[in-house]
């Protein structure tokens, strides 16, 4: 994977992970079901395979999904 693509992935992952973790800790209305619903919508968007979707958009989607999965895996 080219370095700039790896950088985009890592920056997106960290940003989404931090935002979700902050939301998990501070928003009492945000629960595991909400995160699972959000993740399912990301899965659906990823599966749409839209024509003209750039490689960067695909990398950002993959990083977003990975961040959601990481937070979900730590949910008690």
C-alpha cells in the first residue's frame, strides 16, 4: 500500500476511533445498539460498490468500519 494511502487510513481510523470513544464515554444516550446500527449502515454503503468511488473514499470507508469494529469489540 502506498505511503499516502496508509497515512489516509491511519488518520481516518484515529479520528473516527477518538470520536466514537469520546461519544461512548460522554453521551449516555449512545449505546451499543446505536454503534451496531451505525456500523451496519457503513457495511451497506461499502457493499453498494458505487461507480466512480475513488480509492481514497474506499480507504476512508475501510478505516471507519475498522474503527467502529474496534470500539464495538471493547464494549462491555
